[in-house]
C-alpha cells in the first residue's frame, strides 16, 4: 500500500542537510508551513538557501529560522513586509545574502524547475536594474531576458487535505507557491490539516497530484503566524 | 488610512473614484497596494469588473468585517479579502501566466516617478541601505495591457513625480498609459505628457508648474482648463 | 452582469476568419468539440492552421474540416491514428502541410503562448531528426533545444460544466489540451454540456478560470465521434 | 491480440510478465502502446504501482468491460481505461511536466531498433511516403529516469533490432537502460550490450547470433547461459 504519511514533523524533516536548498510555501502567513519550519529549527540544519516570496514576520516560522542564523541565502521577491525585522538586520550585517527575483519570474522559474525546463525567456525586468547580468534577446521586435529554472532539495508546504498517495487540496489563497514548489523539489514534505484515504478526494479536483509529494504529516490545528506575532511569541 | 481634505486638488478617495470612472465594464483588473486598492469601492453602479490578485484569486471581493474572514484568504497586500460568486483560486505560476500572457485588461498602480515616455519607477528609491523588494510590480507592468498610475502629483517635499527621466530605479520602461493625480489626469503619449483633465479649482499653469517635464494642454481645451 | 453565453454554435464561430490559427481541444475523440467544428465547417472559413494532437477520424469533426479543404496546415504530434484516412491523403498530395511537434513540446509551446513566454529550452528532440532547424544549447552539461511559444487566434474546446463567467470543469481525460489552448488563444470558444450560474462551481475546483474564456455554447448531448465513425457518418 | 506460442523464446505475454517482475513497488510508471500495455496485468502480488498516461491521468486502472467505460476516459493509445482510487486528472502541460521534470520513475516502450549506446528508434521507419507521427515518445525518453524497452529480438524478416547504430530515425540518444526481448534480458552499459538473462531454451550463441552488435556474456555466468 502506498502510504506517504510520516510519523511526525521531526521525522519528516530529519534528512534535511546543511547547505540544502529548501523551498518554503506560503505568501505571507497564508500557506506558511509553520510547524514544519519549527521542526527544521529543532533539527539544526544550517547554511540553507531558502526560497519563499517573503522572509517571514515576527520571530516565529520562517523569521525564526532566519533569526537562528540557519539561512545563508534568501531567494524571494519581497523581503520587506509588516513585522519583518529579522531579515533586514541580518541582510544589512551581511550575514544573509539575498537574490531578489520579480514575483512572476520567481513563480515561473520554480515551475520550470519542476517541469524540466532549464531556461526560458520573459519580458519581466527588461530595462530595469534587475536585468543586470541577464542575457537579453529579441523575439518579434520585443526584448526579453533569459531566466533559469529553479529546483530545490526539499520543499516544505502546507495544505488543507491530503490522501495517502499525496494528492493535495489547498485552502483559498494559501495555495500560492506550494503546488509549483512540490513539483520543483526532490523531496516534498507536506503538513496537512487532514489526511484521508485514497478515493476520498475527487480526482477532477486534485490540485497537486501525489507524484509530487513524498511525505505527509498531519497538523490538525496549525498555529496562525499573525496571532503568534501579535502575542509577541518567538521560537524556540 | 485617514483622508484629510487637501488645500487644493483631490483627496485620495476622490482620486480612487476618478480612476474607477474609467474602468470598463466586464474587464479583468488588478489593483496595486495603497490608493489603487480603494478604486474598487467606487466602481460606478451598473458595471461589473472581475478583480485579480496575483497571489491566486480571480473574483476578489471587498474586505470582510474587522476580525472576520480567513487569514488564508488575502490579497497581494496581505490584507484579508473575500471571494465573490464565480471566483477561482489558482497557484502562483498560473496567476502570473494571466499577467504575463496579457490576459489582465487593466492594472492600477502607485508610483514614485513616471517619465514622459511612460517609464515607471515604483519599487525602490535606490537607497543603498534599503532592503530591495520588488514583488509583482515588474511582472504587472510587463504583462498587463493597460497600466494606470494613481499618485500624488508631487512628493511631500514638493518634488514633481511626473518627470523627464526617472531618477529612481525603473519598474519598467514605456509602460504607463495614464496618470491620475490629485491635480489632473494626464495621458502618456508619443509626444509626452498630455493633459486630459484638471481637478476642480486647479488650472493648467498650476499643474504644469508641478510637472517635471513638458505638459501638453488639453486638446481643443482652454489653457486655463476650467472650461 | 458578465455573461459569456452565445446564442448558438453558429454565432460563436461567426468571426473566425480565413487564414486564422485555430486551436482545437481534444486527444482523439476525448474532448473534441465536434459541434463547434461542424459549425466552423458550415461557416466557411478556409486556409486555416489547426493545432490539435491528432487529425481526427472518419469523416466527421476535425477530419471533416480537413476533408473539406479548409486546413492548409496542421500542427500536431500524431497525425496517424485508427480511422484517420483523410489527412494522410491530403498530406501526400501536398494540399495540407504538417508541422510535427513532440506531444510534450506541443503542450509546453501552447502553455508558453498563453503565459507570455516567447521561447524556452527543452531536452525533447535533441539528437533526433526533429531537432533539425532548432537552436541547440547546453545547460549544466546537458543539451537542449529552443522552442517557441504557440498562440492561436481562436480556440475551440469542449467541457462538462461552465458558468456564465467562463469558469470551466472538464470530464476526465477529455481535459487534455483544452485548458492550455484556452490560455493561448485570443478568442476562446467553449461548448459545454451544462452551463450554470456563477457561484455554482467550487472556486477551489475551477480548472480553467473564466479570464481565459470568451464565448460559451450549451451542447447538452454532444455526439460521440467514435459512434459516428462506426456508423460511417460524414459531415456535412 | 492473439498470442500464439513461438517456436522458441517468450510469448508477448511472457515478455510482459518478465518486465513486470522488475517494476519496483511504489513507483510511478508510464507504459507505452503495444506489449508495454500488457505489463500492468502481470505485476507481482503485493506490489502497488501508480500508472501515468500522458493524456492526463495518474492512477490509471485496467480497461473496463467491453462496451463499458467512458469514451472520455482513455489512455495514450486511445483505448478506454479506468481510474483507480487516489487517481487525479490534469492537463497536457502538467502531464508532460511530470515526464520532462523527471517525476516518472520508469517507462516501458516498444522499439524498432536499440543501439549498443542505448539510442532508441521507435517512432519512424523513415520511409519517405509515411505520415510522420511521434506522439509523446521523444518526451518520455528525454524525461523519464529509467527506460525499459520490450521488443522482439528480431524483426519478422529476421533482422536484429539490437544494433551497433540505429538506421531508423532516433527517438532519443543514449536513453535505454534495459531491453526485454523474447530471447533475453539485455542491459545497455558503457561497454555496450550486457546479457543479463536468457529465456528458457535459448543459449548465448543463439542470442548473440541474432544481436546486431557485440553481446557481453552474463557476468559470472556460463556462456551457455542455461545455468
């Protein structure tokens, strides 16, 4: 029987290694796999390259991972959000590097990484400072830049319902980057609010087919990042 | 969020209302963060528009009551919103396929500067110690068919935001179609800034003086603009 | 009120012009918008470039359009299927051109066309005769070829349920190329088994968001291509 | 579809059964048209495998009873199939993202020719009046991690299908990992064709004679191969 359930978040993240590229789902707090991130903080892996649209907020979740000095590089589109103070400090002090990628280019690079496309052309960033270092090329009288597919060693994502095969359903705009990160990572680790038997998810509605998922942890009542931040919580 | 009446020209809500007048019925629209977000509230009676938010929702509705809503149903500004009947959720690559593929009809954005060639700067002041952050702005201006900018005509320090050449880092070159400011509506044409309309109580000279590039007078209109 | 319903198939296809590129959904008979194709035959547009995985079967649907001499060029991956006799004749006589594209490259080119990606690199066809005329490039010690996005003037597709906004659900493997063709065409015309009011389709399950759809025709009981072919039917 | 017992070597069903022995439990597998399709029926008891068909289905099950099923639930060979519990449907670009992105573990394909370097020719005999048709074969060999070929060892005319250099147009260069024929199991190695196993009643010389390139004997095995 195919059954991708892991016993715990700790077990699910146990083999994340120093220097790994870890894709982390979520746009702001929506879809952030905060329990998996906390397990990764406990686990101890360091020198990570993290791919996420933002850099977390307060001192929990992704911000706590950064604060713990585990992230040597962030790849993101918007590292500056409300209550985001941890990353700016480390960035200014030179302890965490930043690769700034336009949001749509970031999404397309991740999708390309998952789809076996090594590189593609896009109009985004042409004629701006973010074009620097990129190859420019003209198609049909318009200029485009070459962008490269982006893959991860691991993806940590959150969903609403999973089955044992790893078929996933998400919650509203918490879907965001998670389906493409599941495609782009060698090992995709999911925290799901609910885990059901195969056959309980309508095959017409599956968002992430199980082929992209490796491990599933049930987290029935995930904490809410904004609530923790409002309470002034910090992890660990 | 307070909207005090300025000495002259439009308030931010009046600017949003003015933009809303020009949004075509049935169009697919993306609204940026800030004043652009307010546009939805002023859509004229009888028009139906479908709002796209780049974090994965078409058919975005207004914000829910305070403390209601779902922290996982948010807009690109990370504020809680609602989903209307006929809405759909999708992932980020599909969302930006809508943007990059030219499927969004109209985008309304804020600006730091707009040049007479339609160059837009709205993501960075280029300060060396600032944390650079671009979000989806570059994708929007590169992909959406029509780009409206809504902005104060000048900075708080009184510097013009409509300029000959942007001094701030660009979001995209030659992308802006029209500017709605507190003082005027200005089109970006192949001849440069073309005045379309003046706010009540404002004349051409007043606006031209606060514009950092040549401003062409209203076509067929009076130079005073108060016709 | 946004309502994309057209009164009839004839009205929906009325503006398809001579020389247009028409993307036609379907993989074999699954998802083939046969009633829309028949309306296009009646309508009379000619010199069409048609994008479809195959070339139809028997003398109905896509095969009938080809047989009527309306298609000057086919872009497809597999023009040779059971009961497919019409295209081979016209191809051999030089009256219909063929651009043969590997199936995955065809799908990706259509998706790119819809996503504003002018070109991308793929490993498919490297070292084969279908590499001919393509630009080759090495990324990370592996060779790839450059492929171009593919767009259409029109797409004709079939679905199971549509709402007035054009949100679509498909039926099983009849989904195939239709969602990406809806993205890649300037005007997307849909025949749907059922049309419902906005709000009746779960927003989490929408496969094609309405933004990609322009016109919807209700075809409650579509004919089945294989049945027509078995009966020896021909259109008109 | 009849499967008459050959004078020597395996029947097509026996070939399919032999391939099935080597399919790892829990893997994601794509089966080509023809003999490969039969492999699913012979998966050993206790193994669970998820079948992918490139026209948009993971979790493909066996064909339904004659005249049953849905004409819109078919496999890549356009035959009616079923969907098992845990199945998912998706569009063609997503389906080939699975293939090209290296997510499918194993693909079993037919062949016209396989070269000692693992080059595969299985889509065209190169005849000038043939209608060229490639389908998804080139994507599969370029993207799937492990490629098994199942084929008769020789053509009906007695020509070897395992050759030094393919004379037919290639589907992909250096892509085949292992060949299952009616006579033998042969690995493609950096040294060329490596015999792994002989069919019952067949000896090394018999297979070598029918192989169009050097065939390395079973490692550590007897040259007669009937140990």
